[in-house]
């Protein structure tokens, strides 16, 4: 079941990339996907477009709000860590 869900998400992301970047070759799209799988950052437009492909409006909005709240929590934690007196400066 997880493999099916993973494949559906992969295909939705791939379709979103292909739609947005019509001039990219299949190799470039595959490289972008591999970068994401390796821990790359997904742009806001891409995860929103992917959710649109995968979910109906009500479900999509609920998930978007959860993602946004999750990102806000991460930003708060990063700010706290940056303000910590024990934080290492570059």
C-alpha cells in the first residue's frame, strides 16, 4: 500500500514539474525528482500543485493548512535555535 501511495505522489510531482517546465527533458525532470528524493526542498508551488492533483478541494485545503502549520513550527524552532546563547556562529 505504501508503494502505491509513494508512486502516486511521485507521478503527481512529475506531472506538475512537466506542466510547469515544458522545455525540460525527461532526464532533467528525473534529476529534479531524484534531488527531491535525496532531501531537496520542494517549492511551495510544487507541493500545492501536487496536492491539487491528488486530493479533492476540501481534503486538499485541510492538508495545506496542516503543511503550513508544520512549516511555521519548524521556522519557530529554527528561530529559537538561532537566538540560543549556545548557538554556534558561522
